[in-house]
C-alpha cells in the first residue's frame, strides 16, 4: 500500500520515512511563484478505504471511519496545509498553508456520500494590509483558521498575530484588521505560537467568543498558553500539556465543547495523533483546562503530520469530523483528508 508516497506495508517503514521526511523534506521541491493571481489547482485524489493498516475495522472510539483521500498536485505551491474549513453549504472549503497560500475548492462525493475527489480548486498567495502579496515566508506562516459569518480569522506564528479577512473577498482579500490578544509576545516560542484559532457557537458557554491555543508556548508549569481573544470576558487561560503531544488545531462542537487535535513525533516511536475534548464551561481566564482523550493512534493507522480538525453537520443530520495533514512539501509525506462520523451521545 502507498505510504508517504512510496510502497511500504509496515508501520515501522512509515516511521523511517517520516524521519527522513522531517530531516530532508521541509522545503518545497520546486520554487513557486508568489503573485496575486488566483490560479486553478489541478489535483489528483486516491481513495483511502480503511483507517487502520491491514484492518477492515470502521469503529474507533466515538468515531466511525467514512473514508478518505490522499491529495496531490503538480503545482509546487500546493502542500503544507495547516487548517481546513468547510463553508456553510457543506461542500466548498477554505484552507490555509504555512507557506502562505489560500486553497479553495469543492468536495466531491459518490452516491453514498463518500469522498471521491476535489473540484474547482484554486490557490492564491496571501496578501498584506496594503493589498500587496506577502513575499516573506516568515510573515505568512499561517497556522489557524476560523470562519465566523463573513469574517475569516487567521492565526500566524513566527510573526505572531491574528488577522481578519472578509470571506466574500477571499482569496484575493487583504486583511481588514488585527485582533488584539492578551498573551504577552515574549511568551511565544518562535515556531510554537498560535497554532489554533476557533470561534464558539452562539448560545454556548463562550457565546461566540474566539479563542487561540499555542502549539508549545509554555508557562512555568509546562502548560500551553491560550486565550479568549473576542467575547465578553477576554483573557489568558492554559491548556494542560501531556508530553510528547503538541496542539495542532481545534474546533468547537455545537454544544460549545472544544475538540483539540494533537500530534507527537519521535524517531523511536514515530508519528502519533490524539483528539482531546475540553468542556466549554471550563474555559475561563486564569483557568488551566484538561479533558477526555477521544482518540489516540499511531503509525499503524493512516495518519501523517495531522494539522487540521473540522466538525460539521452532514445533510443526513449526523455529525462529521474531517482531519487533514500537512505534508511539509515533502515527497515522502502525504496530504490526507480523512472523514469520520462522530457519535456524540
């Protein structure tokens, strides 16, 4: 079976390839033009029928695996996806990459509702407030993404900030403003800053507030800096860190609980992925929050460098979860799009 783009049927082989990819594959294979054009993105998609290697099992904790895709493109700018959001119609999507691009498109499904591909995809470089395309990779390390009505919030690390764009103007839009946040700038680690931005549903404990969670910016107790940045009661809170996991994304459930996607990697143990649920009512300034682990998997499963989590309500009324990986622009890693049904009873 295809693993990180090359044939290998063992999870140990996946670990070896992931080590090589991290060591040598963190730069694009070819230079990509950074201009203001909205370019058509031709994409190939291969089906991923099972989640656990060598197993036909479909149930994993509260999640039922619904299928997935391995996405690829000859466009050198494609890759490094760090956040992926479905829009209101449940088909169109908006994503950002840590190399500074918007990616848009529409998910295609078969008669049974399973993912089969992507249509109408585009890719466009991010712009600065003056409308000019940002050329510095340092300035456009986009990590988090949230859609709130006609506003799109994007969090960046390295040049740590949260910018707001108009959804109707994306992908050619310039940022409208920056959102103030209460986390002291000196507390951000250079490449471990605001990895997650999410907006709580109205009528839930946080009532439409936006929050950010850092990847690995730690307080003296070793826990993650986080903050409520929009809402009735902004302020810093902390998320309990359980080494070796780092937070890579988060999204709110309809009831206001927060799902956090976490990743670990080491040469000895390989890559792993975990999903943790934080009660929305526990998120308040000054608090340290923790939660239940819903899923914890390793290289024996169809995962890669998992960077994005999205939850939405399907047309059949069921709750679905989408997970997306960041391939680090490496030929040895993959951009995966995995879908699960979430039994939230």
